[in-house]
């Protein structure tokens, strides 16, 4: 049985690119998704100022350039070599990068799965950008497949004749990758320097990153810690809300920030709470009089709701990184708002970003609230966000369809208890990923109980599962004495 399907494939030069979900083997798909999640969770952010003072940068450090591309996996399976990403997209067939991988296929021992960065080489030899890969893969038969390259940086299973199927130490996995892709041009092991100490890391950062050759550094320590070091990035954003500090009502805890899309609507960016105490006090005095209405609610990590304010104050923040995908490779969704009639109104969620370690720098009195000074496009320096230039139109969602509704009653000690089951299809999941496909909801109301109202909500991917969950809840919760009334 094939590991993937090409039934819905489109041309990619002389090869094929198949959409998400094209990996048929569940074990393989699970392995790819889990590796993405676990790896993303292990990276720690580091900035250039940390190199000399970090006690972690000692011993034999393995330092590689961070390439601005997408994580893909090369699967070498008997006589076939193909590429797959964590969402199950597949690249197969007569693509130069895969034709070159035939040499690695001949050296591999058993099924071998390799993690790497898929990117596009620029003709002017400037550093790769993630947007360049999308451009190179566009055009179907006219796709610029000759620009596609793969930098292997880890292996999940398998190896070559000199290694076993499982290689515990990263240094040994890297050595295997170097043997596997020896002599490769489009597909090869990631360049890695073995150095020691923060001073040498700083030299590589100056050479590779500050010199314009790479997006950042990936640093692996003897303790198996992984650091991702990139230049800090500064962004100008407008404050649209604040929370009170736990230290007292005279200070803000954090401020909620937004950028502006080309159509003049506000796209939520995230929050910033790293600022001096005197600035917290100043912000409270400045922002409190500008509180306005909002039909959108946003809570901080402790559950406190932000108070929305008129979009008047622009600040500059410094970040260690910006991400447009979560650990599963799915686009990060952020709400788009418009200000109308003195309050914020929701438009819809669209792909946005997550900001890491924001620090307040200064107020920008020289900037205005317009699509130029606080443009959403500022994030494109670090990541690719789809449809930033499109008009954000309010999403009209279809009405849900009720599939099953049953109400049961029972008199207990003179009081009426009610239990209700509702199963429905949302009809919204294809338009807004925040909605599930099917929902099963069970309500248990007993007025004589200390906690009279209890609810159980279960989500399901299809109708059969949703109805099955409903049957299980009825069998468990509805026994003797209950009467069906509706």
C-alpha cells in the first residue's frame, strides 16, 4: 500500500504536489505532526546580547544557520523518495530535489524519515525568504522547481549502513545525514560548526546573520538544549486595551496591541506587559479616560478581561520572534476589528501572528493611526502571513442544524430535575476553523443539588460520532424515573 495518494495532485513542474491530508499512512502522519509539536516546544529564544553572558554556551556547541523556509520531511522508502509536511501535503515525482535524493535513497537502510527546511534559492544569492518558496512552487507546470532546496537537520527513524535504525545522540544523527547526502547540491545536511563559548557564537552570528546570509542561528548544547537566536525586531503598534495591574488599580498590567490592515481595520497583534513601573502608572492615567465599548472580549493569561480604549496611542515594542503558525503547523488566527459608532465591532478571524517576549521601548508620538505607520506588513520581515492585503469582510456564518434534541424530567423530593441532550451540526467549520463540525451538549439541572447546573460538551468530526456520543450520554444519564417530555 502506498504511503500517500496523488488523487488530488496538481502539477509541480514535471512532478506533483498533493494537498493537505494526502499522507495515507496514519502512523507516518502522526509521526510527522508529533515531531513538529515536540520540536517547536523545545526551542528556547535567545538574542545577541545573551551570547557572552549565557552559562549554557559551553562545551561542544553545534551551531547551524536558521534558514527561512518551511519544515518538511524527506521520506526514503525502499525505491521511492518523496517530501511531506506535518499537514500531509506531499511533493512527489520528477522534481530535481527528489531526483537528486535518489543517491541518498541508495545509501539509506530501511525506511528513513528526515526532518529539514525546504526553501527556495535566490538567483542573486541573497538569503532565502519563506515567501520565496511559495513563489517557486506556484505556477503548476511552470513552477520554478530548480530553485527548491532541502537542508536536512535531523532524522526521526532509519539511517545508513554505519548506523542503526534509532540514533539517540544528535551528533551521531547529524553525522549520518552528512553521509547520506554527501555530494548533494539541492539536498544536503545543514551546515554545522562545532565551537565552544558565547564569544565564538557571537562571531558566527555576525558572519551569518548580521552579514545577511541567514535568518538566525540554531544552537545545540551538550545538555541537548536547543536555542533559536535571531536579531530582535521592533514594531510600531496601537494600544486598543489594557488590564489593571495586580499591584494596584493605579497601574496597567499589560496593554493589548493591534496593527492596521490596508483596508483600515485593526488586526489584533497581542499583549505587552514588560515595561517600567512609572510607565504603567503613566499609561493608566492616559488610557483610563479613553475607555470605549467593544463587542469583542479578550482575556489575559490569568483570565482578566481587557478594557478597550480608543486607538490613539502608538508604541514601539521589541520582540525576539514572530510566528504565523502554531506547533501543529496551522495558521495562527487573530481577530480583525473595526471601530464604528464609538466602539469596536468584530469583523472575522484571519491569519495573524503570535509575538514572543515583547518589551515596551517607547511611545511613538511621531506616528499616526494609519495603514502606513502601523501597517500589518511589518510582520512580514519574519514570517509569511496569507492574505494580508485582502479586504477583511464580515463573515456571515450559516445557521446550525439541530440533529437531535431530547428533554427529560424527574421529580425528586418535590422538585423538578431536568436533563437535556442536544446534538447539532455547526455548518461553520469550513468557513471558520475555530468552530467544530459537530457538537453534543448535555445539560443536567437538579435544584436540590449544591451545584444545580452541570454541563458536558463533546465535539465530534462527523455526524455518526456525534450521535454515538449522544447515545452514550443518554444510556449513562437517563435511567429509571426519567420521562421524555420533548
